[in-house]
C-alpha cells in the first residue's frame, strides 16, 4: 500500500477505481508527474480512465493537501505526493528532472529583515537549478 493511498484511506476519502489508480501512479520517491503523464500511466492500469477524471482527481488531491502542485518553470504543472514533509526541489535545466531535497538550515532566516518589505513571511519555496548527472555526461 502506498503512503498516499494509506493517507487517503485514513481520511475516509472514497477510493473509486479511478481515484485508486491515480494515487498508485503518484506513489514513489521523487515523483513529479504532469497531469498528462499521470493520465498516460493511469490508462496503462485502467484503460477506460478519462483525462477529465485524472485532472479532477488531481485537483481534489491538491485541495485535500495530499498532493502539492509544483511549478518550477514555464512547463506544465507537476504533482508531488510528498506533501507531508517540508522540502524544496532540485531541477535539471536540460531534461527537467526534479528531485526532492531537504537542505540544512532555515531559508526564512536567510532573508534579511530589510528584504522582507514589511511582509510577515511564513514559508519559502526554493528551486535549485543545475544539470543532472545523465545530462552532464
């Protein structure tokens, strides 16, 4: 049983066959799939699942706080099931690969008071950009 499926069961979310397949597709470490990628993988498991059902299910999962919508560049949004642990992202500038990272330290502490412009800052989202090992070789 995936972590996401377990969390959804604990919440009492009605797991239809379509919802279950979307949750199964999102299972794993460093998962950051676009809605189209989720749909393509879901169709392999449940051929009759529609694109609209996938989009609606992803929207529901985001509203529930069980999946994070990640927008790291001008490409399509990606969906990250790692919604329970605070983390940032490492992005390959060539192929678009994304990895979850937990840097040491508090990014809020790195923003001086003079650069906050009176904002009461509550969280930070960081994206580290570089070249992954596959693209570097």
